[in-house]
């Protein structure tokens, strides 16, 4: 279960010349998605198989290719096969080259970034590169399933922060994410 509270002044609620409820729903939805993504990334990294490499904290081109090909062909070539990592790790990967050619291709114009020809996405809940860290995952990302129970609930209260003349909005969502087939996704793990 994930939740958060957003408070706005009574004056803003009463005098807003724009769709305040749409803005609140958008902001709260984005924040809940970030919270869920952090938890989901941790759950997937814990369930995924591993591809262990010797001692480096920053992956090499060969290690990333090894990770990609350690996943069975049926998952490696699946329509939703791709990489999952953090923004920090992706920044590290940007400098890796193969025979002086970069292995990362930016999506540009709204396209998806690619790593070794496959889509690469970033999320929370995955460790930054380091000793025994699960810093990057590869596989059939369609094997990661999320279930939302009861939808998204948004409630308002004028009483919660009455003494501060604030209106409080509470957003809650119940859900879970798991990796359905552990062999469909593997993470790169340093042996050090």
C-alpha cells in the first residue's frame, strides 16, 4: 500500500482559476508512481537470476553483452526485452564503448533510449553499481507484473489541517509487483 498527503491553502481551493483537482491528481499520481517504482525495482531485483562477473564495479562492454546473452533466447528476443537500471548507472554506462563506437543510443524525439540495440529504462529500487550490487537487469520485462487492487483513491479533508487553514488531499493505492518467471530476467552482479 502506498500513500501520500498533499496540502493546499484554502484560498487556492476557493480562488483557483484552473482545474485544481486535475493538477492535484496528476501530481499525486506521479509521486505514487515513483514510490511504487522504488518498491517494484527492489522486488524484481530480488527475484531475478544473476550473471556474475569478476570484480569490476563498472560494467564493461563484454560484461553487458554477457548479461544479455545469459538470458535464454526466448526471453532475450521477446518483444518487450530490455534493460532496467538507475539514472546514475545509465550515466556511467553512457561512456562505455565497443571499438570506439558507443553502445548507448539516445532515443531522441520521444523515442526510447537503447543499449546494445534493446530498450533501456530507469527506475528506483535498483542499486547503484558497487560491490555485490544488482545495478542493471536485462530480460523480458513483460515478465514483471503489477497488480493494482481497488484503483487509486483520492480523498479530501478540510478538518485534518484546519488550524493551518489547509485542505489536505490523501492518495492511496494498493498494489504489488513481482517477477513471474525468474529465468526471464537476470541482473549483473559483481563478484567482488
